[in-house]
C-alpha cells in the first residue's frame, strides 16, 4: 500500500508546528516532508528530529529543483505558507493542475485597507491558480480568504495552535499567580509594541508606584530600550521548556502589539492559566480572550491605558487572578494540534 505523503512548503519553521507534524505521522500515518526557509530567519529555531518527518532547506533548491523534488515525493496534499515565495508557487501551480489539493495558510486579519481591497480584486486573476483551499487561523482570517475568492466549502479553520500537550497548566504546580510579575514574550519590534510596553511600564512604576516586575523574553531591533529599566528582567529567545519555567514565575501575560495578525503566544499562556492583557489589535483575542472574563483589553498604541490596566491587575486579589487564569485555560481548549490536523485532513476525499 502506497504511503500517504504531505509536503509543507514553509517559510520559517517554529516550535508549535512540531505537534502538527507528529499528529500527521502518528494519527494519520502520513510521511511529512518540510521545505523551509533557512536564510534570514527572524527566530533562531532549529527543527527537532521527529520520526516520519523530513526537513529540506529551501536554499538548496532553485525553482526547477523544487518542482522536481515535489514530483519525486508525489504528495497526496500540499500546504504552502502564503504566496510570497515564487519557487513554491511554481511547484504548486503544476501540482494543482495534476489534481493535488493545495492548501494555503491565512493568518492575516481583514482590516479593509486599500492594499487588501486591491489584493481582493487581483487575487482571482493572479494567484488563485496556485491554490485549491484556504486554511485560516480564525474568523477575521476567514473573511480575508472569502474576500479573495475562496468559497466557504474550500475554507478550513484552526491553522495555528500552541503545543497544548506542553502548555497545559494542569501539568505544573500552581503558584505563579502570586508572583506579582508581568510577562511579555515575542520579538522586540515596533509592530509588536515593545516601545509601548516599556513606556507603559515606566508610567506604572513612576506615576502609579507599581510594585510588580516585568519580564521580557525574545530578541529584536528594540532590545536596547529594554536595558537598564528599573524592575525589568530580560531573557533571550527561549525554547518551550524554558518559557514554561519563566511563565510559572509570572502572573499576567501582556501582548501590546500595534498589529498582530494572530499571536500563538496568546494560546500558549492561556493554556498555562495566565490572565491576559492584550492590545485590541491582537488577532487571537477573538478565540482565546473575553474582556474581563480572562483578562483586560487596552486601546492600541496607548501606553497610558496599558499602564492603567497594569495598575488594575496589580490591585486584584489572588482569588480574582485565579478565576481569570482558570478562564484562560478554559478558552485555550478551543484549538489543539489535533483539531488543526483534523481540519487539514478534511480536504482529502
């Protein structure tokens, strides 16, 4: 019997993809082949060895070689992360003509911008020939895919999931909510609102006499502004277990992004039972966040309001924080790697 095969034509491989690959191998008996960008990466992550999963650096292949590779693998289904890589598109155009389902991912939110409206007009003519299905992260991404011309029968959900086997508060001793610590994990960039966070934290400390500390984990162009800030602890990019150890010493997770299409970190720290403090422009809030149920929301690009919400959190008692943390955990169960893969497999006849 012919082994079922899937090809992922990916940009950057990140840790939360590994459970997706493992589920395909263990639950659906697939052979998984992953082509990935290995140059100019934003995150210093190296894929871990997993039985039945094979990795291929994209830089080893030109356009013609990628197509030859795909023909040799002869996949039953292909996933391609967007339409920015012309080498990948060259292969998917051929494979789609051969009847192979070509699934593209959507984590972009529909915001009704001129650029998006222009893309919605041009996409059916320029790009639809490369894909058969859209795999979306959430409801805002569903709208984007729909506006680009994908009919509802060709749109599937739950593109992005945290590693819910690892990011599960019930597997760890619960004592973090008493630690009086805010936590941020992500790139240190303006789009992620790192500068907003630092300004807000200074207001919280100086104007409101706040006594909570701030922990920031990551790397990026704004790392200099995080140094020598009173009450702030800085850690470099960390693996899953290191992140969990840090989170277990934290009380509230903050994501201050100016624009975050999704934000898997929201799912991860909801799974660890942390209350959330989110910018209104975080895409994942539509799934893992309900204002005042498991966290607080602040106006985008407003350090003043973020500082005020920090103050509100620091004035809550342990019982209120615990209830919010339990609610975060409850909402984290809305998506899992198993749900993600089941959606992907629904494409096959």
